[in-house]
C-alpha cells in the first residue's frame, strides 16, 4: 500500500490530483474518485490504436494517472491488452493495473480483454473473478 500512497502523493504534488476533492479511503476499504467526465472508456495498449470514443494510454503508470484523474466512477469500460511491450518499464505489464485496483478496493469495473496472450488474459480474468462481489465484470465485446 505504501507504493500507492507515494503514487497519490506525487500526483497531488504535481497538481494532477486535488486531494481535497477526491473521495477515497487510502486504507483500501473503499476506492472512489470524484470527477467531471461521465462515461469515459479507457483503452490500454502499447501498439493498437484506440477505437473512436476511447482514451488511449500505453503504459501502466499512464493508466493509473488517468484513472486517478478521471475517477473510476466516471470510467464505464476498461479495454485492455496484457503485454506492455516497450512500455513495460513504465509500471510493468497491464495486469499490474488490475493488481493495483484490487489492492485499493476498486469496485464496479467493466473490463474487456483484447490480449492475444492467453496466459496473460487469464491472469487478468482471475483478478476479475475474485472481485465479482465488488462489481467487477468482464464483457466479451466492447
């Protein structure tokens, strides 16, 4: 959890996150951020460009920043690859995003996996599966 607190602190210091307006429990029991952008779709992939209507990020850390800035309750879909390719050095493969969201107690996530890596996709699916009671769901078509 210390890594998450340091991450949030960096965002606050850089002006990317207003801590006074954010609604979250860093202790991990609840994770919800306020935001002004309803209905956002997040595309996480290092190579394939985002379809129209999606915000495209290429690294795990960039995805975390977007999620913190936008607020989870404002993201209606996360469409993800698994392998981060050259961007792996910026936070690891994309499964790390879901590890992080699981750790901070995120809820009500709709996720589509477009990875060609079956092992990696199944690793993400296992995180989704153990969070079903928190409202996590995988959709087959985005």
